[in-house]
C-alpha cells in the first residue's frame, strides 16, 4: 500500500488541533490531529447538505446562501450545480490555508468553482459572519466539524449552543433553513434546535451515494 504524503499544514485559530492535508495516490484527506475531517472519495453526504437545503428554498428569487466551511468544496460544488444563476453563495472559511489548497493541490477537485461569479469567499469565522446579518440569508449550511461539537476548533461549540442557534435564527429570513451536517446523531442538539424556534427534521444520509458507506446525519431546521 502506498504511504501517505504530507502536502500541507495549517494552524487553526483558537485551540483546535492543527490540520494536515495528506495524499495517497489519487486520494486526499484533511486531518484534524488524528481525526479525518474529510476524504476526497467520500462526498455524498456533504453534497446532500446542499441539495436537501435547496429543495426547501427553491421557490425563492435571488436567494442568498451562506456555507460555513469550505473543506474540499463538495457542498459548494453541489450547491452551484443545483442552484440557479441568480443565487448568491457566500463561503466562510476561517483557515486561509484551506482556501489556498483549493487553488493548489486540490484544484482538480474544486474544478474552477471558486471562479464562479455566484461565489464569494470570506476568510472569517462563520459565527461572526452569521452574527453580522439580520434576516439576510435564505439558507445557512454548516459543515465545520464532525458534528455539533468543536472538534477542529473549540470556538465552533458556540455555533451549536442556544446562544449560537439564536444568532443563526436571527440571520435567516422567515422560512429560511439552517442545515447542519454531522457524522453522528445527537438528540440533545435536536432538542436545542427546537428550543431555538426551529421546525426540525433530522435526516439520515450515507457518506457515499447509492446508500454506501457510513451513516451521517443532516438537520434541516426551518425558521418558523
């Protein structure tokens, strides 16, 4: 078996584990410490995050969508493929090296999607981006950790707290959707979403299309 090659490292703001971009043959993985955050061969559930969100806001004109976490661009690419020409997509990514990898060793995976006129990249904490707008987004898509806990960055915990969810609720337009990706279910988080004024649907998805791979969870939380 081929060994893994280290392509790059990144320091995550706060007290999170350092990130490493690794390659083995045509496979790429981003690690947080010893935990894999994403793998280039397993993109199905991240793509579902975009497509499931779009089905809930498809009737809106000139929608504005915020994606928290650039990663390997799976959610962004799926959003661009599903959404119309008048959509505006803002991607908040706190780690500048991840944005650099997108136009470097991962450029073939991103396939030019960062050059799409519908896309704006903000190198910023998605929590701050959310807090800066009131009723500004039709959908907020969060894939910044392995679930509603701060694995890659302790500060991400604030996104999933009652206070953080209240900010997401306020940042959405009425009927807007907060979509959260997770590697696992979390009953306490489901309850917090409901307590924060959302109508909540918890959806089980697979990490690969065709009902293959591990089971993941996506919360679709609609602002009442």
